[in-house]
C-alpha cells in the first residue's frame, strides 16, 4: 500500500497530478480542496494517498492532509459512493459543511453537488451519521473547531455508546460554556447514577 508521497510536482491539471519521487512519476487524482494548497509545478509536495485497485486499473488518490484522506475513506464506505463521487464531494463542500448537513438532515444542500441525487444524499446522511466521530476527528485534525457538544457526542460513540444513547446522555446537560471534556464527564456520571 502506498500511504504517502513526497516529491516534485511535475504537472497539475484537475483532478490529475504527476509527482516525481526519485525518478518515478506517480499519477495521482486529488480533490480541489487539495489543489488549492499545491505549489506551482516544480515545487515540492507531500500527499497522503489512498490506492484503489480495480480490474482495469490501480488508481492513486492524493490528499493534502490525513484529515482529508480519513474523510474520503469514510465516504467510500457508503453504499453507492465510489472514489470519483467522494472526490466530487470533497471538492464541493468542506468537512465542517458536510458534518452540518448530516446533523441537520440537509439533503437539499448535498443534492447541489454534481452527481448527487436525492437518494444518494439521503443515504449519505443516514450512513454518515454513524461515522460522524471519524469525520469529526478529521475536522479536528484539519483545524476545524467542532462544537463541544458534537465533540462530546463523538467521544461517547468512540467509547462504545450508540449515537442515540450518547445523544440521550447529553440531552439533560446545560452547556453554559462547558468544554467537551466536562460534558463527557457529566454524561458518564449521569449514566452511572441512572444505571
């Protein structure tokens, strides 16, 4: 598996890149979110990669951060979302914007992305809701500040609680500027009292 490339950017023509790594030219496909931060041709670039093996080709996808790659990998686990559509999503909406769409069941915003119809948008909202902790981790790693309640929800889910259980645990807690750590502590204390 090729996990990362560092080399000289020879050519960039969205969505394709050509990167020279010690004399070997790697063809890579990347979302526009990665393209915006690339240097001009001739500059050095580091990309986190995901290799997809098909019958007719091996396709290498590149991302400017591990967070983008993690988001991409979460997307392609959704039924009916392949790597090309995942690139389209990454190119058309930020990670925090996507999280907001899932949390608010905003399928209309997702259908504005090329190649996403109503059914695919609904599937994305339903299936990605259970993976928000992965995507939230991607948002945090990308420097996107998540709401403390969302961070607490993601942490509780990663501790083994179902999303619905975690939401119920947090429901009765007044935020009043509490950190995610304090919300988690209070939710766990409440679970122990009620259990």
